[in-house]
């Protein structure tokens, strides 16, 4: 393939040219939150991708724009996934907003990192990752990952994350997930 360039707006995360766009509405996150979703058509986040061949010679990258808001006491968040090829790592660069990067291993360990403009988060292989918008503005971050990382959403859909990030009296709080079904 030939080299190419994309313009990334460092404030909004917009890509020019914009190629593949995935929209997730609350209806697509059904069952993720403990509380019922009242507005299923509401936009939760958009993923703008820079396509490349999905093999281990290439890198995929994307902007995620995650809206602010809550369902019950849980903040809007991404579905979250393990990589189908478990050992594949990922880098997040936050451009805007206030977030938390919630990570978990399959044996139930949790790790949380802050996301703020300029933060570079390193997600090692074997760690599932979900971003959570704890602020009042869109959380915007750019991610880079190996082309053959792949997505395993099923494990998280079945087991959930061991921990949740909820709105507490003193702001965002990490609490055990009572619905966690992992080991
Ligand atoms: C980041 C990357 C993408 C991912 C997106 C949304 O941009 O990790 O690969 O698709 O976040 O997360 P999810 O796929 O879990 O909904
Ligand atoms: Zn990933």
C-alpha cells in the first residue's frame, strides 16, 4: 500500500478525510448499565477510524468521542473489550474532556487511570479496556492498536467489569460491580 496522511483536529478529534464511522446509541449498550435506559436513541459515542489492513504488519487508529451523561449513577462509557488476540496492546491519547480508563484482567484485577487532555495511557496486552466520561463535556481520545488485535466483546457482555465507576457524593468513585460474573 502507499503512504497516506489524515488531519486530526486536536480539539474535536475529527478526522479529515473521515472514513469509517461507528455510532453507538444507548440501545447498543443494552444491559451494560444496572439502571434501565430511558432514551435508547440517545447517542453515546462515535468511533472515527483510519482504516488499514487488519494484520500484524499494520496499525489501526481511531478517534472516540464519548458524550457526557449518566444512566442511573453510572456515567456514559464505551462497551469495553478484550482484544481477540489477547496479548495485543493499545495506546490512548486524550484530546479533550475528563475521563477514566477502566481496565481489568480475566482473573478479576482492576486498574483505573485518569484521562485528561495530553494523557497518554498505555494498555498492555491481556487487559480489557473501557473509557468512562466523568465530566460535563465530550471525552475525546485517539487510540492506536495493532491491526490484528481484534475485538472480544462477548467476555465483557457475559461477565461485566469487576469494578464500576459511579457518581458518588464526592465525585467519581470506583466501586465493586455487584453484577460481575467473572472468576
Ligand atoms: C477506542 C479503541 C477502539 C474502540 C473504541 C470504542 O477508540 O479501543 O478500538 O472501538 O475505543 O470502544 P469499544 O469498541 O469497546 O466500544
Ligand atoms: Zn482495544
